[in-house]
C-alpha cells in the first residue's frame, strides 16, 4: 500500500501540564499533584497521529527560536513528519499551553486549557504562497484554528482550486466565513463549537444524543457548502452528516480516562488517515474512535497518541471482525 500524503498547516504548542484534585476559584491558590511538559498544538498533534498511523505527513507552521521550539520540532521529526516547511521566528516565542487537569473525588476528570499563540500567529501569507503550486501533491489537507484565519483561508483556497480534499477541525471556536465553509470537504467541531458556528444548542444525555439538533446544526453547515459535517460528542461518540448519510459512532466503552487533552486531535488525525487509505465513512469513524480511546487513557498530548502497532492490537481485541478485519487488511 502506498502511503497517503497529508499536508497539515497548523500550530505547534508546548503544553505545561498540571494535575490537581480541584480547580482553584478566582483569587484562590490550591496545591497541585503533578507537573510535566509535553509537545502539543492541534496542528502538530493531528500531524503526529496521522504519521504514526501510516500516512506520509508534511507539516507547515512556525515555532520560536527557543528550547520549546527545538523540542517541538524534534518530537514531530521523531514521529516521521517532514518538517522542512516549518519556520523559526526570530522574535516571537514558541506557543505554550497551560493545561490544568482536575481529578475529581467521584472519579470524573475535567480539563482547562489556555493557549498563548506565540509564533503560531506570526505565519505570513508569503510563508504559504508556494503551496499554490505544491498543494496538488497531497491527498488531503488538514487545517485547524490556532493559526491566523487568513492563512487558513488562503491554504483552503489553494486546495479547493487543486481539487485536494480539505478537513478543517473547527477548534478552538471562531467565526468562519462563508467562503472558507464553501470549500470544505470535512468540518469537525465538537458540540460546543458546532453550537457557536450555527446557533443550535446540542444537548447530550446519559444514554443518548440530541439527534434532531445535531441534524439541524449540520444542515446549516451543509447549506453553506460543506460536504461532510463531523460533530464529536466526547463520551457520547460522534456523528457524520452529509446529504445521503447520518452515521452515529458510539464512544468506545470501558476506557479508563487519564487525560482527555488530545482526544479530538487523535480522532481527526485517525479519521483523515482512514479516509486516505480507503476506509468508508462509518469505518473511518470507528477507526478514529478507537484511536481516541487509546489517547485518553494516557497523559499528555503527543505522548498519548497511538501508533499503528498499538491500534492493530486494539482492533484485534475489539472483536468486531467485519470492522477490524477489513481495516487490518487495508493497513497491511
């Protein structure tokens, strides 16, 4: 099997991770439990996940001329990513993410993240202009919203003109122009980001999802020209909606959650890889769900992402021969 070629244009962020038994209130100090750093950033996380699952990934972004920048590039390179298009900014620092993880007495886990964009916001139009010619070399382009919107719009325009499929992970929440929406093959917000984009609140229940509002939110995006809408629902699974399909993929059950930080990035990276290697929508969703389940069971962003060997063993253990067997055949 030839490796699919995926271009990721996006962010690098060094995560500073603190765990605690309780988030502090305003003006309050609490004692934490652990601290560590880990490479992250939505763009880099998704690129690493796709690369670990067998895609040939090229990353375009920007880091600072500092220790964190060098560590971020080293992590991406070790995952097999081509970082020759990643630039180093002489003035801006590398981006950092303040990740707070709360382990509650009832066993549940919550996280809060503040990202300081740093060099991610220093990407200029001239840094990506060469893609107008080069972008046709790729099987898919993956974008997120931790870099300037004008860069995303420019790259999306190049990809659309070249006929290259585009995935936009609509995170963190931001206003999107009708122009960029009209060129997207896939958009992937979570339920909160979908509500921010469409004005339709999506309620989640312990034993189900709000299908009517999911359809209503997706319809607004489809009407603007998006071909496929994927809404991730945390522990409630994910749905994919287009003009012919409404596919619900439940969350993998009985997973011990250690850190949910990179779950969405793992899901998107795996889904795009699955589609590029020939999986149908339902199979790509389940493939992505299995990858995300492994990710949340580990601490940190990129350190938690599974490689294809990990995922092969998970698929074999899942016991779904129709799904797992076909995917394993495709992944040979």
